[in-house]
């Protein structure tokens, strides 16, 4: 890649990672309708007991970032159907069963982790690039978003159809911590001035740039890839609550080779071929924090597994199925994921997650307005 284009490509990648799971409802791009004013928005509070702490002007900064992204979306899709701003290219949405282990340690049996319980679920696999036409062989971040259905309690967004979402990509850490630094980065990549785009690596710093570069990779099959939450979440409530991170990996260590001459959408083809032949199996893991040095605000530093082991809490069975249909692909585009589709026992932690709540809310409303689409959290393809 020529050096002159790398800052712009990096910018699109960084942007995509933050916005993993953004709501998308794609309908005919008829003239926009006026949305009703959202209810008063309350910025997430911090949990001092789990060592959360607000950055200076954090809520205002999150709003500024959301405004920048909104302007970018309105400009990019002014005369077209508005796709997802990040992770627009899905390899497919598949039906799954999320079965909790029959026995769990007492410190993990909270929220949806009810021993022996099985949830029906949707899983969306995707590429991170904001370019929905990019070939799968290009290095990129890869996403896995899980939605558990019929969760018996209302989530933190107090929605009538309660779901629990787990949002992950195939890299264990995030490229930024400081909201002000991220705002500077967003201003750089969205500037019309090329010299501002060249400033992107300086906005993120050496460590952030290194992380973002290493988030880009090639995979052969979405079902054979390991994914991480990158950022922490609460597990439990009250005096027993703790900070954890999530991960998902294949039950088998077998990894298929990348095709010698891969087609543009070979990851969708790999997913389709696998599920035509057999069921797929993945494990869902929880990593409890074992030391206060593992900061919930520092999403750029990995919690090393030799110091904080992951524990399997559930098995994900993706049954043999045909998912690549017109109806199910449309449903996949309409399906909404956010870290804040979460029970109180799984509250998102840290600045990145707090900012996500602001950004996801605003961009979701903007996209629905642009596509004249009604917001929905339906569970069934037939309801679309």
C-alpha cells in the first residue's frame, strides 16, 4: 500500500473497531421522516468499587464524537441507502443455541449464566472495514456479535424485548483509552485536509497505532477464529460483583487453510459450506480480573491469561442450517446489537463502553431516520 493512503485506511479501521455492533435497519431510502425527540439521555455512571473513573469532560467528548460520525454518515449516504457505519459486511447471521454449563463456580453464576439453562440466539459474523465491498482476503478486524433471546429480565436500556448481547472482535485489546485522544483522532480522519489525516498515528500514539495495525489479519473461516470483548464488563451485582472480560473460540483447534485463489466473499462461502455439512461448536469464556493492576479503564493492555485465566461458562451450538437467503440476509441487516443490551449483572465498564452508549444511541436514530425505518428489536425473521 502506498504510504500516502495508509493514514486514511488506518482511520477507517480504527473507526470500525469502536463501532462494532452499531444498529442498522436498511429499508428503501425514501425521504427522511422526523424522529420523535429521544428521552432525556443520562450518561452512564461509574462504579468506584470496580475502579471506574470518568475522564475530564468525558460525556461532552462522547457527544462530540457522535456528532462527527453523524455528519460523516449523512455525507456518505446522502443519496443512497445508509449501511452500517462499521462492520457493514456480514458473512451471515446464524441461529444458535447458547447452553450454560451444568455446573459453574459460585462467582460466575450471575445474570444470564444460570447453570444448565439454554438460550436461543442469533450470531452475526462480519468484517470490520467500513467498505462493505472490500474483499475478504484483505487484512481486517473480524467481528462476532451474539444476541441471547428471551432473557427474562429487562436490559439496561429498559426495552420491552429483553436481550443480552456480547460484542467481540478477533483481537484482545482496543487501540485507545482516552476520550480526548480519540476525539482528536476522529477530527483528523474526517478532515478534508490531507495533512490532518497524516496526523492520525500521532493522535493515537505509538501503542495505539501498533494495536490497530495488529488488529488487522486474515482468517479462513469465521467459525474457526477466536474473539475477545477487548473491554471489561461487570459480572454480578452488589458486594459480589467483579470485573470480567469475554472470549469465544472454536471447540476444535482445527483451522482450514485460506483458499489459494479466494473469492471476494469467501468467508461467507466458508460459513455456508460448513453449516450445510454439519453443526458447528464454539465455547464462550469468562476471564475474571485477578488483580487491581488490571485496570477497567485501560483497554489497551491485555489481561494476560497466565495471570487471569479464562473459564468456559457456555457451549455455543450452531446447528446445520441454510442461512444465506434473501429474507434472513435482510433480517441480518435489520438486527440491532449494542453492549448496552445487557442485564445489570453484565453492565459494560470503562470509558470506551460508556462512550459507546452515547454513540450507538445517536447513530442508530440517525440511520433509522435516513432510511425511514422503524426501530425494532424483533427476534424472528418472519417478523421483518
